[in-house]
């Protein structure tokens, strides 16, 4: 009986260890495969350094507050010789995304426009709040 308990404990310990190791290996390989920098709403105004050949993903999330819905236009980069947009779009939810490839050295500003859509009885503010990030590629 004692041997059966030890064997059961050993099997349970191996199962937990296997799950932990598998999860850690999976997370490590995923981040290695991802290998790209992701910028979000919170990165507005940020300046980042990139290398030629790097990809930078922009993910802007729409949101609602007090009868107003804020959606995003497709992120775009100034200086086409520095960054090339490989993928871009807007989802039905108003989220916008783009993947920018660092084609050559230089500095480029990535920007997107936020649009306001008011529910009946509400009014959008007259101020614009663009999203911007600066990418320095070397």
C-alpha cells in the first residue's frame, strides 16, 4: 500500500512538472516567434529604437464612454523609405491595426486618427486626439 501511495505521488509530481515545463517552453517559443514590438493605445507619444528588418505592430483599441464611441483609422507612417506597411485594417469594432517593417535607417512618425461617434442625445468633443509614436531605425 505504501508503495502505491509513493507511485501515485511520483506520477502526480511528474505530471505537474511536465505541465510547467511544457507551458514555459511553449511561452518561450511563442515570444521567440513573435519577435516583434507591439504598440497600443498606452504607447501614445512613445519613441522607440528599431533595427532594419524589424517588424512593429500597432494595435489600437476602440472604446466607449458616456454615450460616445471612439474608433481608430488605420495607422500610417511618414517616410516610406524608413517603414513599409505590410498589413493594416480596421475591425468592425473600430479597433485598428498595422504591421510596419523597418525597410531602412531613419526616423518615422506613425500616427492614427481617433474618430468620435455620438449616441442620440450626446455630442462629440471638438478636439482631436491623434495617436503618435516615433520609430528610430538604425
